[in-house]
C-alpha cells in the first residue's frame, strides 16, 4: 500500500517537474501564452566620445597643467612643450621674409634704372634718326650739284661718308635700345621670382607660427580628463598618446538580436538600468539602427560556406539617446553595462505628442531627422 502511494507521489513530482520545465521553456522563448511586447537586452553599454590627446610637434614637455580625471574647458592648456626652438624658427622665417622684401625693394630701383636706360636709348634713337634724315637730304642735294658740276667729286664723297656714319650711328642706337629693353624684361622676370620667394617666406612664417602654437596642447572641447601619462621632461613625438579627454555627451548602444527587431522603431521610448548604480533607471529613446549586424564590422568575418552550418541569431547595434535633464546623468561613464527595455507596443515619442496635442519634445526623432527610419526586422537575419 505504501509502495503504491510512494510511486504515485513520485509520478506527480515528475509530472510537476516536467510541467515546470515546459513552462520555463515557453517563458524563455516567449511562446504562447507568455508572448510579450517587451524586448530586453543585457548586451548594452554606455558610450561616449573618448578623444586621444597627442602632440603635433616633437619636443620636451616642460609643463603639465592637468591631472588625472580633472574637468577642463575648451581651450585650456593641458600640456606645454618647450618652445625655444620653435620661437627661433619663427624669428628665422621672419628674417628671411625681411631679406627677400629688401631684395624686392632693391630690384625696384634696378627696374627704375632700366626703364630710364630704355627712355635714354629711345631718345638717342630719335636724335640719330634726325641726323640720318639730315645726312640723306644733304647727300641728295650734293648728288644733284655734282651732276651739274657745281661742286667737286671730293665734296660729294664727303657727304656720302657723313650719311653712312649717320646710318651706322642709327643702327647702333637701335641695338642699344633693344639691349635696354631686354635688360628691363630680364629684371622684370626676376621680380616675379622674388615675389614667389616672398610668398614662400610668408608661408614659412605661418608654418612656424602653427608649430609654435602646437607647443601648447589645448583641450578641443569641454570634458573630463582620463589618465595623464605625460611627465615633466619627457620627450614626445607627433602621434604619441599622452592622455585622453571624454566630453559630456553620452548615449547607449544596445545590441538586440535580429529576432527582437520586429516592432522596434526610431523614436520609441526606452528605459535602461545601470548595473554600476544599483540598477538605477534612466529614460531615453531609440535614435537609429546600425546599417549591418555587428559581425559584419568585425575584423575577421565568419564564412558560412565552410564546415557544418549552425544558424545563430545575429545582433544589430541600436543607438539610444539619453533623455536630458535626468538626475544622475553625470554618473554615467562610457563603458558601463546597462540593461535596456523597449516596449514595442509604445508609439514613437512624436506620435504620442501629436495625439495629445502637445508640441514635439526637444531632441525628439523629428528634430534628429530619424522619424522616417524604418528597419527591416525579419529580412535582416544573417546566417552564420
């Protein structure tokens, strides 16, 4: 009798355990009657803009003005590099510019002198041309007189020599004029060369000023410093990481499975709990979806054409904007783990505001140009 009772109890316990397991499976897979519009992911993290601070010039650090985790404002000097060499480079560039400007001034005087020579040569050509015209007129007169035997042949020959001398002088004056003009052209071409060198020297000054300015490493934006590795007396080179700066902007990247995407829309309200703050809840909204699954952005991509195939649900990064004005936002640090909850039955924030006759919320989907973002859920599934 007792044995049959024990077997009956064992059968009931086995049935209860089986039923509990079935209920657990149905609940885990959200099968009827446990279907829910709530989508949850623990694969989510606080994100922010972490800017690496590096020098653009090489030199020795002579001043470190910030410490680890210090709050700074845009334009604050963080690290200063010894600028003596760069100051001298600027002085040398300025001296080079002054020297080339002086060369241009000297050349201007040479150009003025060359123009004066051209004018003098032109005047001499005119004078010699007049003498040549007079000599030719005299020669014609003497030739007529010679034919009538009014003068001797000697006087006619003397007139001919005078004309020939005037003609030679005219040719010489033309040659001098051509030489003067060639000299002016040559000097003018030198001016263009010197002007180009002046522009080169001016560019060298600007580069020297940029290098001198880069000896002061300033904060590009407001934010909080990371760990500062720069040390007094350290020799740094361009590209060397000295510290990092984290601006105040924060958002959440939630990696949902592709099977969870159905019903998610840009602008839907989101709540998330932060593990580091004891599960404290914050509000936000879906901003936009990644154009591909996370596996497509990995360095080494999987190939589904080799080996046995196992279908694995891929994850799609979803950006969640954090609602401003909430208490405790300053405690959110990039890299913190969060748990994101999205109720797919909720309408986007813009639709809720319009239905209630309220103005759109600042920073809502419309103002971010994301209200028309639609995401293909089922069609995005990737086989791995």
